[in-house]
């Protein structure tokens, strides 16, 4: 078999930056807490945990004081920074610059649309770390939409400004935009122009991976997509591969690989999410190469 790792897969800049900050901080000694998993990949979380990174949740954060806490790439709402000041917590802020810029845009749009009794709508996963940070810019008034049934939360007779979680599908965003436009036009037939603004705030480093993966999936006989089960970006990108190549398989690590997926002479492509470390994809590659001699079926 010929096994290749997709050169475009692996950490995005924001995740890579956050992990480097955590490792640098832990080199100086002392305990470092992280508010939530630093990345949606259990194996990478365990690797950093073995180095001393302590993952905490929001309730545990409230009980801490006089310590260091890492803010991961997903960003945080204003309340987190306020609590840190009150409890004398030093924040190691590894928020992705793309996410920080989006937070500012959402806050600005919210202040503007509030005066018109309008609504901020965010295309994203409710409860996702990044979305929590975004809704925090709107005093929790933003409407989070993921599925068609979520559209029922929107009052289409009022102004709407739409944003997207940075890691969502571009295709999904524009499909949602079209649905909102249609429903607003129906609800405002007396108006010459509906008050609707759609902001494509998807990170291009993420969205560009869709066409790249489409090509990669077609270039190989088998696709092994490596990602953590918690990664929404991973699930979305895996579906891109699956749509192009039915012999695409989602695994968290090499232990989930079935040798029956492969045949003699297969070209095998390994790829992953923006939260998948390169060392893990290389580990998977090593395991598949070790299977090569034992695969005799065609």
C-alpha cells in the first residue's frame, strides 16, 4: 500500500499557538489551569495533562484564586475576564486572533441592532466554547441556530444580523442565509427592502480545507480521517471526505482501525481536523504501514 498524510491537515494557527503557549508556560514550572479542553482531541489533552496542564470547567474557575489560567483558542465571554480580576487570576490568553476579531464585530453589531429592536443570529453549535464567547458579547441575547427547527426562535418581522462560528461549513452558512432571507421576505412583504445583514465570518484557513479535502479524497482509494469525537470541525470535514469517497473512515486513533478496510495496492490517505495533531496522524500512518505485509485480500 501507499500511505500519504494530507499536508494541509492538522492544527490551524489558533490551536497551534494555544498549545505552544501552554507548553512554554509549563516549562517555567508552577501549575497551569486550562478552562476547558485546550483542543477537541482526547489524546492531545492527555499528552498535555501528563505535562501538568489541569483542565477545569467554569464552576471550578469560580473557586480558584491567585493562580494562572489559560484561555484557549476558542475565546471567552467578558464575564470570564471580570471573574479573573475579582479572583486575582492571571490569564494566559491564547484566544485566536480570528475569534477575537469576530467577538469585536459581534459586540459592535449588537450595540447597533439593539437600538432597532433587532436580533443577532449566530450559525453555530449551542454550548460550543467559541459560541459561548460570542453570545457573551450580546448579553446572552444572540440566537444560536444550527438546525432548521432553530429558525423558529427568530422573529422574521424584525431586523437580523447573521454571523457564523468560525469553524462551521461555508455551504451550511449560505444555505442558512438563503432560508432567513426567504422567511424575512415573506414576513415583511409590505417593505421594499428587508433589514438583513449576513456576515460570512468563517475562518478561511478552515473553509479552504473543504476543497483541499475534496481533492485528497478523490486521489486515494481509502481515507482514514483522524479526529476527536468532540470535534465539530472534524465531523464536518469527515463528511466532505465521505461524500467524495465511500471508503472513508473516522477514527480517533490507530486502535479503531479495521485491517479489513484495506486491500493490496490501495492508496491510503490520512487526514484530520484543525484539532488533530500531526504526531497522531504519523502514529496512524506507522500502524497502517505495519499492516501492509499482513493484508493479502484483494
